[in-house]
């Protein structure tokens, strides 16, 4: 009888996470759809087919994912705090790039680092620096010891960047997160966020999650990976993610060809 209590608490945490995710995503999307047309245009883009779609799923996904993790009592408090911090910071930086960098033709890790080396701070550069700092802060909450904290930070920020790299066609980012981590993603609640905010409209080509949603989902996945691995696993994941970032154009092309 004593062995059933943890399972019940874990199940309750997952249910709370799903409910929090669904509630947050639906509320955000409903609220944003009421914006006046002139303001709503800021959250519209042409997709790869040239059709105009909205970006409302981005903030809905970010807030829904953060809500799902925060509500999941199956996850230790420090891990929850780290994941929520990473998700909100990555989503916020992604939203800034979605808005401020909408007309900037430069894309990718190398382009924005190149601009930084020349003394120009692009919206993408702000995003890279902000997500990197958030990753290190999350890593400090997830792990003990300087080396493990830095490695965890690289994993969190690197996974956020990876998911954004593959977000080149409908469903690529979501599919990557599902394949790599959900529904076990930090207690399972993020699966509810994905289902509520992304599945129908994203696959139906009616919306895009943009940098906001892709980075938020990647940060959540990265936090889950970092929390579940020791030093050896962190080194392997960090190496793979740094390699993927260095080959960002190839990764994006491969994702688009799938």
C-alpha cells in the first residue's frame, strides 16, 4: 500500500500538467485572435507555400509548456524551476526575434555570430545570447558543480536551437520534440501543450509556432535531457548539439527534405 502513493502523486502531477497546458494554450490563442487587424498583422507570416498564417501558436505553446511543467508535481521543485525559467526565457527571446527580426534576411547561428563579430547586435544575436544565459541559469539549478552546470546549460540552450533549426516545414519542430522526448517530457504535461496548441493548426498549415514556440519547446526538452543525465550523458548530448549548431544549414535542409 505504501508503494502506491508515489504512483498516485505522479499521475496527479501529470494530469495537472496537461490541464495547465491545455488551459494556458487555449486562453492565449483565444485572446490573441481578438486583436484588431492592424495589430494582428504583426503576428502573421507567409509560410513556405506563400499562404498567410498566424503565429499565435508560438506564445500559446510557450506559455502552455511552462504551465504544464509548473503544474507537474511529479517533477522536483528545482527541475521545475529550471525548466520554467528556460522555457519562458527561450520563448521570450524567440518572440523578440519573431517581431524585431521579421524583415531581417539573415538566418542561422553563423550569420548572427558574424554580425556580432562586426559589432552589430541583431535580433537573432540577442536571442542567442539570451537563450545561452537562460540555459546556464537553468543548468545551475539542475546540477551541482561548475562542469556539470555548464554542460547542462549547453544542453538546454543547444536543444532550443536545434528544435528551431528543424522548424522549416509544418510539424517538423513538434515531431522532433515528440520523437526525442514527449510524452515523457518533464512529467508528461508538455504533451498536452503540444496537442492543444500545435497539432491541428500547425499540421493543417493554418498557423506557425515560429521562433517563440520552437525555442520554448526545445528548452523544455533540453531541461528534461539535462535533468535525466549524468556527466557522460551531458558530454555526449552537448557534443552532438554543438556539432548540429555548427552544421545548422545542413540540419535545416535535411529537415526540409523529410
